[in-house]
């Protein structure tokens, strides 16, 4: 052994990135026609609030449109934090379609 004492090597591991629930992120809401509306909200804000603001802005009833993040429908209680959203993520908006109409000819 050498004269130097060997210390166990401890490398400092970077702590996992923890987002502050009160920090704000930018979210882009994109309609099926390509129209983009930008929002800046807290990570802890329920996305139902963003949905209501978007519906008002485009003049539609919030119950007539659907919001999707990564292909999954957003629930009223979801927040950016609960969906693990990052800054500048995109939410897609679709017009709700109920049923269909098919005319049958004789």
C-alpha cells in the first residue's frame, strides 16, 4: 500500500430535475386547421382553466371541443405537472363530432 490513504471515491450525482409547481411554462394549443394559440400557465394550474380560456378566445363552447396531449385526451383535473409537460409543449384541439349522418337511397 502506498503512504496515501485511499478515500472512497464519491462522485456527486446530479439531483433529478424537480420542477417547481409554481413555475410557469409556455404551452401551444394547435387546432386541426393549424391555428396556434399560446398560453403561459403554472405547472400546478388545472388544464380545464386553459381549455376554458381557449374556448372563449376562439368563440366555441368548451364542451364542443376536445384537447389532446400526446394523443391522449386531457381530463379536467390534469395539470402540466401531472402530465409531465415540458416548456413549449403542444396540445392538440379537435372539434367534437357526435354521430354521423348517412342518407340511404332506395
